[in-house]
C-alpha cells in the first residue's frame, strides 16, 4: 500500500534525525551508568531510577513499570498523543516535511509556523526598542522601579512596545506580511500596535518558544494594568506555565516548583534568586498546566494572595494537584504582601527570608483546615457541625485514598471526630461483593499460585511470552518463580518457541522438574488470553501488596512525625491506589 509506504518513510526519516537521548532529557534527568543512561521513570512513581535509555539502540525500557519503546512511543506517552501526533511533533522539531499531511493539516502547520515566526520577530523588536531607542525609556524606568536588572530582563526577553505603528513599520521594512502580525494578535487592522505603551513580557512554552505576550502599562491613567494576547493557533491560555523554560532546571534541583499568581512576581522571583518560580499564566490553574508541571516535579509551593480569592484559588489548586499525584504546600506572605513586594522589601536578605518562609510553609491541606477552623469554639455544637461540614466537603474533593489521612489530620487539629468527617452525605450505592460473582470464562482453578500457574502455562505455550513482555516484570512474580521465569524468557528470546526445549538441560534440576511436569500434565487452560489474565492478576496482587506495605510504613512515619516521609509515602500510596483502581476497572470492562 503506497500510503503506508510513505508514512513508514516519514517515521524512518524522522527517527534518523532526532536523538532519543535529547528528547528524553527534556523530561527526565538522565545520568550515565556504563553505556546506558538512567533516570526516574516519567510514567510511574519511583524514588530510584529504573528507567533506562540505550543511546546506541535509540530505545528505552523501564524495569519498574515495564513500559518500553523508541522515540515515538516515548513522545506518544509523554505528550499523551497518538502515533500520528508523535510523528508530527517530532517531524516539526526535526524540520522534516511530512508528505502525507492532509491539505487542512498542512495549512494549519503553515499558519503555526508563520505565527511563531512573527512572534519571535516581535519579541526581538520590542527588546530592541526597550534598550536601544529613546522610545523605550518608560519601560526602562518601570523596570528600574521594580528592581529588575538587565540580566533578568534579558532572560525573560522583556521589551517595550512604543506608541503608534512601530512593529508594523518594522515588518514592512523586512517585507513581511502584516496579516501574520494581525493573526498573532500583535497589531490592529490599522497597523497600530496592540501592546502600545506597555512593557511587553513574552509568554513562552517549556522549551522557550514565544507563544504570546502579556503587557503591563506604563501609564498612570490607564485602567487596564495588564493586557494579554488572545488565543491563537499557537497559544491556548490554560496550557502554558509562565517561566517554566527558565525554571525547569532549578525545579528539578530543588524538588519543587514555586507557583505564583502573577508574571511579574515570577520575574522578581528570578531576579532575587528564586529560580524555581513559575505562574499559571492568565487563568486559574488548569488540569493541563498541572500535567505539564508534573513532568518536572511532584511538589508545588503555592504562593497566592492572602485574600479570600487567593485562598480559594490555593485550595482549588491543592485539589487539582492531588488528583495528579502532586503534593502542595502553601506559603503565606506576611502583611498581605504579594511575592513581588515581599522580595523587593527584603533587599539583600530577600532570598534568605524567602527560604525561611518556604521551609516553614505547611502542607496546603493543613493550611486549609486551619482556615476553616479559624475562631472555632469546640464547646459550641453548632459551630462544630458547620466547620465539620466545611472540612468534610473539602476533604471529599481529594482522591479517596487521601480521605482517611486527611480526616485524621483534621481530627488532630480541630478535635472534630474523624468519623464525622468521613461520614458520607448520602449512602453510597452498594457494590457487588469483590471476586466470586464474575461470570464468563471460568478462572483457572488455583491449586497453585497465579505465578506458578503462569510458569506452567509458559512451559506448554512459550509463545505466550509475547503477551507478557509489556505486561509483567519479573519483580512482580512470586519470588519462588522469578528466576525460572527470567530463564524461560531468555530461552524464548534466543530460540523462539523451541528455545525452552533446546535449553532445558542447562536449567537447575528443580526447574527442569517443574517444566517437565507441566509438559506431562498441562494446566487446564492454556492460551494467550489466560496468560494475559494471569499477568494482570499477578500484577494487581503485587501492587496491592506494595500498597499495604506503604500504608504500614505511613502510619509508622506519622507516629514519628516525619512529615517529609509522610508526604512522600502519601503520594506513593495515592499513585498506587489509582493504578490499582484503574486496573480493576479495566479488568471489569474487559470481562464484561
Ligand atoms: Zn516506569
């Protein structure tokens, strides 16, 4: 088929031009061990690296979650796109023209390229005006009054848009189309500058590409302090995190991102050494933004205004973050200052003061409970009822695995009984008893463990190994069959379906025995589907075992008041619980 041919070519061409290591490095910190590179897997929660990149083979593999593949599968998973989408992203980056784009796709890609191009020109032009032209004076003054130095300004590529039609003239001189500038939201129909008489701040993606601008007025009489680019083919507000391109390394180094409200807060943050500060630009924090941040860290330090709206926003952000397995802490600026004012007021001690504040910042859930319980009089039953109701309602917004821990925390803080805090507002629908009642294919009767059954099945049907490679890692099997499983896997990889028979004499005697017995009396159901079912069951059991281990460890950590460990374990437990639920749900639908 000619189309497949063409797209195979495209895959091959793109693959030849991009380096997997470079692509992965944008998401994972890799370090070299032997000839491979290792890092923390971006697809499952872990503390020690089991994610391996092989630069020679341009392939990757995770020993923790068993995912693996090439640069396309990596991009597919990390950008949550499909194969076609991954191809497109990588092709764009490699500068490969995709022949098989539909006319509309090609038009869109062209429009994107033109807009990105004109945005880049605009950023350069504004920056030039700010520093080199007399017209840039008001912008320079504003920066001076905000204690933003030239170095910081140039990192953010700040600029100044003069009154009139400056940018349009500039484009004309360069013989560029004014239409692109209009489409990018930079100029009006008459060619006047949309951001005229404003300090212009580029909004860039995590790779540093300018997607839009936000602009602050320099005039006292102007009502609208900030104006923003509208959404365009390259810019969707809720998808960008301001400052992330500059902050990403420091975020990884410090282990958390500082999430502020304003772009100027972030600029001042970087000026004063808070290099891990970012802002949700132009909106309250969105799901997409959390997902983006999650690629770089598991913890957010929220710095929101101390007013009612700010606190509300912080509480929402904490819930959203928790739903993506992130922890949050809340820093409160003293005397109602915003971070920008706080840092400027600190002068030479600003960074030290900031660190103190940041170290003391409580978990966002602590702060929320304290807030709800402000002024609570525990001997007043009405108050207890209403405060308890507020806390209960808030806790319920978090993932279910956190409810108990949070209710305990609230009980400790307020004296309101955890049972009251966990009480369901309405009776939950009764669930069918776990296990048992499922119909369909009768599950293999287990006189043996699922792990053992699987080994017997593989002895009879080595080909089922193909189904298992992506579904199961040896570490998930019961310990007593791990070694034999690995040996059988090796035999299969070496010799295919006949590999086991060929290698068997080299196996330890008890393993030979197990396999020969399975040959003599095969287990009742032997096919790929059973193998898959077993793998899922084994994996599920393994995860449940790990989960209860973590819960045990968690209560120990709580007794020891080791808050850092508690937070880490909570996050792990949450991640696992979610994976378990997902898996159980998938299991049910696939059997339905
Ligand atoms: Zn993994």
